[in-house]
């Protein structure tokens, strides 16, 4: 059976012998039309299940009611929660969200940005890739008069509102906890220092170590470029096979910490005890590892909500915003992996 064709505004106009513009005004209840014309048009539209083409209407108004959202990876606990927060908030305000992932590489991010700009999104939410520094492809949105809000992974090269967690304090408290549990030789599996959240976590780690009069050793800091489980495994192996191995490891993410844990277990280290372990981001998997993983909760859902609220406010006010940075607090999630020696 052939699918029934949807009735269009032009169909209504032809059947009622009115102009399309008159039908459009009648459907919107313009007072300049007679009550009889408005009634006639609305009754016909309802009888034939007319559905207005929202996309066409929005394009005529120079808006689409669509927000672009780009993250490094969709299948990732933290980013999936930020996406959920963004979707819920956008829906409340009558917006749709077009989601893309960069794969954490610059070329993927550029492609996603150009696609979204071409589709006419009203604004952009973005957590930048590990390779992004300048962000000219993001600046293109601002030059088109479309606001951008950065969140989590950001660059200061762009003048946009930003929503981040207190990465410095989150890292400081995580390392402080390890020290309070008796660990003294604490290594850090970090990210690329060009990425601001990685740099802030490194600085928090370093400050906690120095505040307690412990040795800060550059050879105990390993920079993960892909922020992967495999890097966690490989760098932990390097550290533990060195002449002066650490007795605790603070990792930039839970995924890296999972790789570290896999190596430590394969090499028969006791975790905790011989080696304490701390992640960052509080993935759902953290509760189900053995031992379960201590971490730092970034509150991804709330971050997605806040970033979306900011962007929609800018869109409605026809404003590009400024360099305002909203800093959200973190929470330390103490589980088994970081308990005392």
C-alpha cells in the first residue's frame, strides 16, 4: 500500500482558492484576516492532518532551532552524560541537538564543524580534541554570528564562554587523599600539556606533592597522547620496571587508570597496598573493577545542562558572549584502589 502523501500549505491554498501567504497567516491567527477565513483554513488543516514544515519556517526566520554538539568520543561515560544533560535542557527550550564526534583528532573536529556550519545550526557546544590548539574552524562560527560555548576540554585561544570543572582542585584533593593513606612516591599519568584540563590536573598533582614536602620527579610524569587504556598499561609497566618505582599512581582519566590496574594485576602487585591507584572522571566502570577504582567525579550531566543553558541564552539574545568561565566543583569518590598501605 502506497504511503499517503502529506498535505502541504500549497495544497490547502489550492483547495480553498486562497494564496499560500493567506493560508500561512490564517494558520498563525493573524488578526488582519476575517474570523471566517481563519476558521475555514484551520478546520481544513486539522481535517487533513496538516503538519507545518518546521525546518522551512525556521529557515525563513534565519534560525533552525538546532544546536551543534561536538565531543571527542560519544561512547565515553563522561561525554555520554554531558550529551544527556544537553539533550534534556535543549528539549525544555524547544531545541534539537545535532551530535558529532571528532575522534579526538583535529581533522575529525574540522569536518564536524564545517558540516554543522553548513547545516545552519544556531550555535555550537564543543569539547575540543587533543590536537586542537588555535581553533580557527571554531572561530568560523563566531564570524557567522553564531555563538559557541566550550566545555571540559577548552582552548583559551578562543573568546567564548566556557564551562569546566575545577581540574586543579580535583587533582589536588585526589593526590592529597593518596598521601593521607600513606603513599609517598606518587606518579602521574597525564595528558598533553597543550590541553588545558590536562595541564590543570598536572599542576594540582604537582602542588599537592610539593605541599607535603615530597619529591616531585619529572620521570614519574608520563604524558598520554591518546588518553587510552593501552597507554595506561604501557606507562605503568615503564614506571614499575624502573630503578625507582612509585607506590601510587594518579591517572588523568579512569580509562587510563584501568590500563594501569590491568598491568599491576598482571604483574601481581597488590592494589591497594603495594600500589595505590586513583582515576579521574568517575566512569560507571569505576564501581565494577576489582578492586573498584577511586576517582574524581566531574558531574558531566550538570556540565551538559549548564553549557546548553548558556548557549541558548546567547542565541535568544543574539549575543556571542565573552570570556566568562563557569567553574564547577568536583567530588572525590573514595573506593578500594586508593586505600592505605
